[in-house]
C-alpha cells in the first residue's frame, strides 16, 4: 500500500483544531467567528456559525437560549431544565431536518460536565458535535504478544460496509461511546460483548486500563453528517492480552452487525494500513498510543515523538469528566 | 505514614506553572513580569525578573543580549555564536556568585532547540532553569510483575544524603539528565550502569520505551539553588521487567555514590511514600504515569484521572526535541 500518511499526519487528522498554546494566532483566527458556549464562567464548547444561525432561529420560537455577541448560554437553573432545553432544541432541528447529522438520532444520552465532574446537562448523542462539547468513549486493543518467532499481532475489525459512519474502515478491537452515564470500564465490557462476542467474565479478568487519548477532532465527511463540526474527545484506552487461537485464546467475532470481520494483523500490517489511511481516525490515535506504550514507536525511530504524544493527551479548556 | 498529598497534589508539585488553555487569567498574571526569551518568532523560554536584572547587568559589560521591554534575545547568527554568548554570560554569573544554582556547575551541555529539532544553542546544564528553557531526561522503572501471590514490586532507590539536590529522597530506579547530545535510549543505558550497576547488555535487551512525561516545574528549595526558577521538562520513560532475585533477576546496586540504597517496594508501599511526599517530585510524576499505564490508577479509582494524565503530557509553547 502507498504511504499516504505519516504518524504526525494521522495526529493532524484527529487533532485538527488549533491549540492556543502552540498556535495562538491560528487559534484566534479560527475561533474569531465561533461563539463560546458558556456555563457560568466556564466554557463547555464552541458553536460554529452554521449552528449559531440555527440557534438564533430556535431562539425566536423557544425560550431556551441566551445569545449575546460571541457567547451562547443554555438557560435553566438545574441540570434537568438545561437538559430539557437542549433536548427541545435538537428535537426541533431533527424534525425540521435542519442538520444531516441528526438523521443519525440515537436516543442515547451523553453527559456534558460542569467543573469537578458534576453533570451540567445531558444531551442526545448524535447532536453533541453541533455544540463542540467533549465526548467520551472507551477503546480496547486486543493483542497477542510477540514471541521469539512471531511478531506482536493485533485483532483488527473492519467496520460493516453499511455503517453510516466510516463504512468499511478499520477499527480498534473494541470501541464505543460512553452514553447514559456508563463509565469507561463498564462501557468496554459491554462493547466487548456486543462488537466482538468476547465473554464478560473473560474481559473483566484480562482487560487492563492503560490511560486515554484526548484530541480535538474537526469532523470529516466520513464521520457522517456535516463536515467541520467540532468534536473534542476523550477515549479511555484498554489493552487485553490474549493467546493465539491455537492455544485456546478467544477469537473476536462479529455479533451485532456493526463489524464485518476481525482480522489478525501483525504490527507491520497495522502500520501499513495506518499509513494508507485505512483506519478510522480516532482508532489510529489509539494505535499510536499503543505503539508508544509498547516501545514500537520510540524517540529514536519517530522524529515527531514528543509532538505526537502531547497532542494525543490534549488538555481541554472545557470542564471534563 | 500520613497522607499529605493526593495524586493531583503531586501533579501540582511538578506542574506548577499556569496553563494558558485552562487558566488564561492565572497565566497572564504570572507571566506579566516575565520576559519572553525569543529566537526569531519562537519563544524558547521565560526569564523571571531576578534573572532579567542580572541579564541587564551583563548586557552593560558584554555584547551578548538584546533586551527590549518584555523580550530578551540571545545574539548570534549561528549556533556556535549563541552558545558562546550564553556561555560567557553564565560563566560571568558563576564567577561573581550571582546565582546560588550555579554553584552546582557541571561542565555538561544541554541542548536548547529551535523548531524541527534543530539545535538553537547549547548551554551549561546547571544554568538552564535561569532561562526557563526545556530540559530533557530519561527515567526507568524496574519492576517485578505481580504473581498470583505477590503484588507488583518496584525497585526504588533512596538518594544519597549528601546530594545537593533532593538529598535522601526516593527516586525512580534509574534516572538522568540528557546532556551532551546523548539521546534518551543511550542516556538510560548509561545511567542504568552508573546509578544501579545494571549491565549494559541486559538493559539493552530488556528495557522498553513507554512514552514520556512532560510538565512545567517551578523549582522548590529542595531542587537546590534559588526557589522559583522555571524548568519545563520532558522525561522519556522506560519500563524494565526483571525477575525476583531468588529466580536470578538482577538486583540494582549503588555504583557512583549518588544512591544510598535500592529498596524493593510493593505498590502499596510506593503509594504510601508518594502520599507522604517522600519521592522527588518528577519521579512521582513518572510513577503516576506508570500506575496509569499499568491499570493501577484508573478512571474508576482516581477522580482526577483525566487532569492528571493530561498535565503529565503538557504541550509546551517552546520548540522541543
């Protein structure tokens, strides 16, 4: 396969929003026409002009938002009131077919946080990129360690061709968004069953928390819905060592139709597919973090080692979980 | 031991300089009287008022610096010229006993970087915190994995009581600054021999690169020299699994007098000593990263999990290696 992307290019794909620390001018230019989505003195997201227009239309007919130049606030004194107000907004947009992204409505709630981990409000999962608020997920890399004769191998799923987001692209072994108040550990257990038919007891005994990646994604067309929507994101990462199937190790199998097949790839094959752009962008980020933690990417073989790892642990201006 | 520090407190200890992304007002307030140390359009460090005064004195007698309000530039068209100019400056300060920190003069060169990993200039190691420029080091955690009957255990050195910096404090198994153009891998091999008497061939075969921690340290009194000096830092991290000594595993031993003893501590003992503030601050950071990568600290048992990990991968405004 042709080498289309360097590792830094892969990071650029998933962390495309300018960083105020390293690129203050690009940040100022980019955010000049974005409204800050504020809660008290805290910024919880950014609203791009296309969405701001739609909010102004909604504000004409509802009583849900305070819109002043450069700043948008969700009305409501309580979590429940704010949740109701953003729900009314997004349902109205959905019914009016205002945003293509809402055609993927899921009836699943994401939590948006105030400081100290307190919920600020809950909102429909498919709508969160309209508000540039932080989303959370959990990803697991299931792998067979290297032996003296065999390189490290990773179980890599190919997404179903019919999926609305990133159809046919390669994925992390297990991955899912954290909706409905489920924490990362319970999320990964559930997804391991749903996506890879991995038994709950086995996963509970063998999966290991290993950190997370965070980045500020500017959505591509392949993400589904409008391109250019903002998706700051935290993906909790898990590793799970398994044995080769010939030694009784579990073999991930499609279960719920979201995955077409699971392919056992050695590191070189994973790298080739990364470089060719075959992986879903945030799954590439998880794999780069895996490579760094496992001594596959090092300061000696990757010239952008420091930038890659720092950008995969982006610190947000928003309160987080 | 009394629990003096939470994990977030330990991060505060080592990452004490305000972050513009999360605390823009504190950052502006803190840096209001700091000069930017610029190279072309790039900021390579911060100069605090005490050092700015000394630079102005030097500027009277030398031709090494351009000092304008809020901005300091090192003169010189080439790496060699800039290196000579900062060398003249720091030697003059040393000879005049202007800064206590220079009493620890080491005659070892640190590299300060321009963009794209090119050297901007070289400077005396002991002087770098006077200029708030990024320093680099390599740290290794040597550990015996958990067994069904024994918890994970880490080899922990106690620094010699006579050391000028952090005397008597606990340290990472192997750690050292990256001077004289040595890369992180060669640095850790060398230090493993010098600090822990670990054989070079063994370390080359068993040490594994696992990432790095980066943070912006505001020096404490225990660091030696003036408190309040600025030390943004990158520590490349390595793990090395060893067997128990009873199974033939290597036992780290003091070699060059910098270490008093090596203690084998289980995770609970390490945690107790961390909480009691017994570890050198940046070694605490490396251990927190180790705990995160090894599933010991998780999103479920550490409320500040996201903040801790993001702050341990701080992205700097400075060009880096």
